[in-house]
C-alpha cells in the first residue's frame, strides 16, 4: 500500500502490522516495567502483541495478541462509560475534563483545585468515578466485569487478585489521593471500598484481541458492532473519545496527539488502545514503559501505524 493512504482492507492491515512489528523490533526490551506494583515487576519486558478489530468484523493480529496482561488504567475508560450512564452530565460537577499536564498519580493539582480532579482518566479522577459506580450499584465489581466481558465477547475475562492485592499493599500514593479527595467531600463511599474497587478494575486481565473488540463501540458512535445495539449514545461516545485524546496518556497527551493523532488510552501494564472513529480499534502491548508511564514500544508502534495507513483524525 502507499504510505499515508488511508486503507483498512484485511490484506493491507496484515502487511501494515508486519511492517510495524519490523519497525519496533529494535526497541522491544527498552524502557522499564511498572515495578512500583510489585506483581507487575515480573512481567517479561520483551513481550509484544498487537490487534486491530475493524467495524467490518475483521480481527488482524501479530505477536502475543492473545496473551492476557494487566490493563491497569485502560480500565478507566470502561468505568467512565458506566459512570456516565449512571449519573449523566452531573458527573462533571465532581470531575473536570481538562488535561492535567501532570503525572497520573500527582497530588499537587488536587490541593489547588479543592478535590475536583482535572479529568476522569488520572488516578484521582478514577477514584471519583469508582465512587459514582459504587453508589449506583450494590454489585459494582460484578457489573464492571459483566460489562467488559460483554464488550469483549469473552466470558473468561477476570480480575487478577494477586495484582489487586499487590497494588493495595504498595498503594500509598493512591491511598493518599483518595483520602485527599475524601477530605474535600468528593467521595461518598468508604475510602477503602473505593480503593478496593479501583485496584480491582486496574487488575483486569485482557489480551490485545479482547481490548480491540471491547473498544469497538467507541469507534462506532457508541453502537456494538456485533449486535447493532447502542451501548451508549453517539454524543457520549464522542465525549469519551475526546477525553481519551486530550487526557488518555497523562502528561504525554500532547505528544501522542502530535505523533499518533487518535483517541488513545494507556496503562502501566504496557497496553495502549487507540480508536479510529468509524473504522477500527487498535491495541498494542509491550510492557517496557517510558518515563511518563506509557509503553515505549506501543507509542512507536502507533506512530508507525498511523504513518503507514494515514488513519488519524487529523
Ligand atoms: N493502577 C495504576 C495506578 O494507580 C494505574 C496507573 C496506570 O495504568 O497508568 O498507579
């Protein structure tokens, strides 16, 4: 295919993934795994997988695309979707929607902004979202799991208890953030319950294939590609994509918009999900992180993918 010409045929995408893989191969193994969550320190740094799910129903993969990994902050998009359904626009009284320009676990802005987190995709924002979900459902964890399994069409998806426990034991910063938000009366539930839910959502284990399927509704104006049913309305899908674009990679959101030009969400497990509106979801996994907590290889792979295909919102 011609570099830069938009194309999404299966044959073209197979070739593109081969080229992306060849391009990033020298980078695989660089960066650092997220050892601040002790259970993640053991994940082999040399893993690489990629999956593309298209609205035509195609799934194109390369590498370890079927291997489940810890999705960590990618889960914040699922919980945001559920919280918006539960609370609607009132959600924005409790959490902002501007990029933070700070690290995902930073405390500084919260003090100045009186416990209203900048956006739902930083940790403090995700704590507020978790609180909203806990208030709206007596079985919050099961509801989240059910939602994710349905979106990914995979009933075996689970939360890794060891990862959740490991993060709780070392989660001093999240514990500080949630207590700080609580001190401004922006959490209604018990802080421990909020954190327990948050650590479990981050401990969801999913593969690139699972995530590509699960994010397709955001590429499809909120409609499930398989059933044709609305998961959320198009207006909400637009807003979630906008938040991913501006806030999905923390203080690297500008750099990602510049290099990739798509709504994306990363997690410190090394996964990055990108949404190509009206076309597909693209997922990369490689656990070596850059200094801002985003997969180093994942960023390079998405950069290359959009350069080769011309698939970008710009
Ligand atoms: N569970 C991680 C934390 O709270 C999520 C961070 C991330 O994936 O960016 O530190």
